[in-house]
C-alpha cells in the first residue's frame, strides 16, 4: 500500500517512538493526525510540525470514546502506539491495563466502525517474558512477567480477533527494546539507557538493578519507526504478528560500561541495586519473517545509535541538573 496522500492517525504520536513515526509519515507525504493526552508524550516532540498543513494535533485519550471517534474522522490508516509503560504497571496495574488493553479495544472498535483500511498495532517484546530459547521467533511462548506485558498481549489478541472476526486489516508489530533521542528518562516512564545517560551527565552512578546479566536486543528509534512504516506498506503483513529487532544482544552491565565510555565522564560509576520486580532476564529477537516480508533492515548500528543518543541529551536546552530532577532512580 502506498502511504503518500493517505490520512493517518497516530495514537501516542507525541511520545518517543510515535513522534519519530510522525516525522517519517510526514516526509512520505501523508496527512497525519496525532491523538495524545500528553501523559508521557510531549508537545516539544512534535511542535516542529505545527505550521504544516498536513499535520494536526488532537489532545485526547484512547480510553475516551468521544476522543477516539473524533480522532478517527476521515482516517485511512491507524498506527496505534498509545500506552503506559512497564514500570508504571507495577504500581498502577488497573490504569495500565485500561490504557494498554481496553484502550486498544476501543480504538479497534472505532477503526472498524469507520472502515479504516489498515490498523498497525504496536505491541512489545515484553509479551514474551524471559526467553526460553534464542533467537526468539514470533511463535515463542508468550509468558509476560508484568501487567504491562499482559496488557500488551491482550491488545494484540484483540487486534488479531478483529482481523479474524470482522476482516479488519490488522498488523501486530512487536518491537524489541527501542532507544534514541526523545527517549524517556523521567519518572516511571524512564528506561535504562536515557536514565543512565542523565545520571552520568550529573556525576551520579548508573543504577544496575540485579547483577546486570540481563540482556536486551536494542534497535535505534528511527529504524523502528521505519519498520512500522514498512509494515503498513506491506499488504503481505496483514493478519500477521511480527518481531522488529536488530539481531544484537547486549547485557545491561556491558551496556552500562559502554555508556560510561561514550559519555566521557570519569566521575560516574556503576552501582548495583535490588532487582526490578518482574524484570525480563533475556530478550533476543528473531526478525527474519519481518525482514523477508518487507526488506527492512536496521540502518544504525548500536554503537552509533548510543553516541547519537548521548549527544542528544547533552544538547538538551535544560541544564543536566534539571533533567536529573525528573529522573526517579528506583522508578517503581
């Protein structure tokens, strides 16, 4: 499917991945409407598009039927990225479930009602839980460790059901760990790479929860956004559930060392702390089906992406101390 000229809704489009997706869709010549309640998203991520005639921001929530109905008017394709995160689910399981599972169902319902041509649902590798074997293909057992992972799994199940029962053209994408500029360091949305960079910039220790042997498969955010675009362009992907990963596995301890080396700050250090509840111990994607179906390939190496991310945080207009004030340390 050619995306140029299509009317597209991006839920969560002011967020980390969503805003990069918006950038790419606008470059493709699409009309893009963002639906976001700014709980995690930020206007600063999308404000550079404010004066474009093919861009619109609609403040609203995926749990509000009126907001979803208004946001879906005259839309051809939906990219559903709105969610609340892993650490948030530990203290707020019901709110997390309501957004990630029930919100997805509401958006699917409206997409069916509006006869949307294609629905791209952005899920998460957290649906798998800890790897039982690697690399992890799409038929790997799904045994989520957190309410976040469980809610994401419920959301994808709804998307598959809407395809099977109602014929809605859905694609479920499971991105593995995503990093890069605009990533969240704040509060319970904060993830390891941005949190660690902010701490290093303030001469604070990098907090490694547990022994650091946990591994992740990291993909640079612009590559992940390109993958979502490729999923929408591929009619072969309809009805499928697909991994997006970079075929790269690194331990959290080694990652902490790479951040210290690349940030150029000898005053910081690594400090081990209690393990995070529900922490997945190993993730390593098998993305071969997606690669063959779309010809997508990650373009940014992990090392280059890490340097780009560090430089982005260093170039923030806020002082490093202001960024650190938003970083919660133990954020669950």
